[in-house]
C-alpha cells in the first residue's frame, strides 16, 4: 500500500528548484493531492520516503554517467522510478541512433569514431563540407564541435578517443532556416510539438546559446512518423521527446530523449497535467 505522498523530481545541484517550465507538472501533482519535491541526484536521499521519483533536470548526468546510473539503480530498488531504468540506460548512449537506422528509420547520418584516422577517413569521403562531432554520451552541446573542411583541425588535439566514443554527423544547413522540431509524448501518446531555431551565426538551438523556441504545428504524416518510432520501444515511456530536422529534404531523427528532456510544458500546460496523472497511476 502506497503511504507516501511525496513525488521526487530528480535534478542537479545547478538547478535545485528545477526550471520554470516544470511548474505545470508540479501544480498538477499538487492538485492530485501529492507533494512534488525537487531532489538533487548527487546528494544522500532517503528514496524509500518517496512514492515515486521522476527524472527531470539532472543536466550534468553525462559528466558523471556511472555515478548517476548507480543512483538510478538505487532509486529503482527502493521506489518507483520514472522513466523505466532499462529504457534510460539504453537511451544514455546515442548509439541507439544506429539501432534505429538498422530498423529503416531515417536518421541524420551518424558515424561512430574510435580514432583520428577514422575522423579523417569519414570527412574525406563524405560529400558534406561541414560536420558536427560530439561524444555518444552527451547533452546540451557538451564537447560539440562544428568543423568545416577548410578549417584547422587543432580542436582534435583536445579529444582522447580512448576515453570517449565520439559520433560524427554532417552539419545540417537546414537547422539555421527550418530549425529542429521536437515532438513530445506523454504515456506513449503524442502531446505537442515545438520548433527550436539557433541564434544568428550559431548552430546550437538551445536557449542557453540564444536559440528561440515556439510552437510547431506538424502534419498528420509527421505525427504518425514520430508515433511509429515511439511504438518501437519495448516499453511505453511515461514521457519522451523525439527531435527531428531536415537532411537533404528528408525529415530525419536527430535524437530520441527518454531520460531528462525539457518537455516545454509552458507551451502546452495540459501535458504537465497528463504526465502528473500518469505518474499517479504508476505509484
């Protein structure tokens, strides 16, 4: 029998009170009679005192990947963890993109690199003139480099391929004009979509780097395409975000986020209410 009314919202020490975008979720949990509490993942916590813990803004987890997942394992053992631990483990390494591609899902072309030689080989043979290089375990433009073929490769001196696995993708010029589109799903069902555009002269769409965000109204075909991908998952996630952009005119997956995606509740507060109801169903 569930006795606790506390719902933990997992965050980082840099965001002890989450972000303002989480307010609709927290308000909805309160309206349902629960007590939503931000909890910093890297501090000692009595997880058994919570009815459930939902991962929200631990946006430093990729820098302490092993420690973070040890904490998630502990939470999983002591209370209800949302999303499912196995889904989050799988999703924490962007090699899942290669698995999606193997299922004939259009993704932005992605190459795994294990050495400098592979970097030079891939960039020499690929027709693109610009590339994005980043670790397979990363978020928020962490160690993300944009490189053009006519530029210096001195930045590669800071990369140790023996310590981190890197991925290489052709740079999408469409990002600057058409942006990146995020589809948000609650309990496996499409909720809403937003479009992110980078600041002038930049390629990063995050608001931290001056990017702008607004509602996006996808076509039924685009919604179905995103829905079909979510249906491929072995378990239905309580929340998910699918990021797309355009590559050579095709709508392609950039990322599937099942751990700590921003869900942009401020553009669709009803999604916060739906997620709150989903959480309560699981406890």
